[in-house]
C-alpha cells in the first residue's frame, strides 16, 4: 500500500513539474516577463556561466532578477534572428531537463551565435527554484566581441 501511495505522489509531483515547465517555456516564448516573475520562486539557484563580454549574463538570485534576464537578452539581440528548439524534455519528480539548440544575432556587432543547450529546472511548490543553463558560451562571447 505504501508503495502505491509513494508512486502516486511521485507521479503527481512530476505532473506539476511538467506543467510548470511548459508554462515557463510558453511565457519565455511569448516574452511574458510578468508571468515569468510569477513562475520563479522568490529565491532562485541561478547558474549561467559568467561571461564578462556578454551583457545579459550576470549573477542573479531573485525571481525578478531571473525574469529580467529575458528582457535584457531581447534588448541585446535581434528578435527576428532568435531561434530555439527543444529536442528533449525529461522530468523526474521535481527536476526537469530541456535539451536543444539555440541561435541568434547580437544587435551591437551583427555577429551570430549558435550551439546546443541544456537547461535544468527544479520546481517546488509550483515555482521554479533552480535554473541552470549550459550553453555554447564561447560562441555567445565571440558574437558579443566587436571585430
């Protein structure tokens, strides 16, 4: 009996995680920063490799700071050239991993970047508490560096 109860609980946690991550992706694609602020927890474990030549990459820890990254990215890149595809969407309890490919153009230099990415998200109590993004940071840095 306890095994079945545990399976049901784990399954419902995974369902909530999947739903929140799908809402997160939809808000991100729509550029809905207000919804992103709602989806991020008050305090977030944010990891995105520091890169001093990339203006939208910096340490963040609050939900509002994390949501603002998407606004800053839009300011520094050409919206029409932004592409992202998700090839894999894995959920295990409160953790989700998205893997795919991103590309774009930096507005100031006109240079492009591209490469694979992996995004690890953790959802607790219906909000994103962990956002760890792994991307081709060399390509992004080169695109931000003037010739």
